[in-house]
C-alpha cells in the first residue's frame, strides 16, 4: 500500500507530464456509458419479469434463456458502479478493469444471443420473423465496435496514461 507521500509524488509527476490529464476529453464518453448502463438495464427489468410471468407459456429452455439474459442485465449493471469508483479515484486499475468489463460484456452478449436464438428458433421459424431483424445483429455489432474502440483508446491515450496514476 503506497504511503501518502508516494501518492502525492505520483500526482505531482502526472501534473508535470506532457499531454492532457484529468477526467475530460474523450473520457467523458465512457463515464456517461458507466452511468447509463445500469439505468438502461434496470429499466428493462419489468420486461424480463413479465416474460417469466403467467401470461407466457415458455418452455424450460426459453425460461432459462430469459433468466440468463436477466442475470446478464443485473451483473452488467453492478460492475459499472465499481468502475465509477475506480474512475473518479483515478486508480491505475481502471483502464484494465474497464477493458475486462467490455470484453466480458461482449462474450456474455454473444452467449445470450446464441442461447436466445436456440430457445426461440421455433417461434421465429413459425412466424417468419428473422432473429437478426429485431436488433440482435446491430446490438452485437455495436458491442464489438464499442469494445474495440474503448480498448484501443484506453491502451493508447496519453490522457489515460497521465490521469490514472494512483
């Protein structure tokens, strides 16, 4: 555990470093995302619970798929709170933790998509609705793009290197 003097020396070094420092610039966008992710996921909770209610006759596999997606929404809502603590404390652990969160979220989104497709394939075939037309493809593409963009930024940004020094 670093001493207070070591922390002050790191902060002084960061302040003297070349390039931008602080929680500004493009870092505002991941911050907004970390605030919005729990809000958006929690907003969708009533939809999951209604699907699991008595109004729908779901198979065991479909129920499992809905519960798995619900678990993803809850887990991916809790992680940003911890990331925000690291972010505002300018902890050195923030960039790798944020990258890990992005990668895990991408993998989990792929798993949920495959599980949902498998569970609801008969419904899509019977109604003629394409699984990919309901936004699944754009959700996966958006998550992949977000992971690539923010991973590259967090690994290569001078502002990130100068800001997260504690």
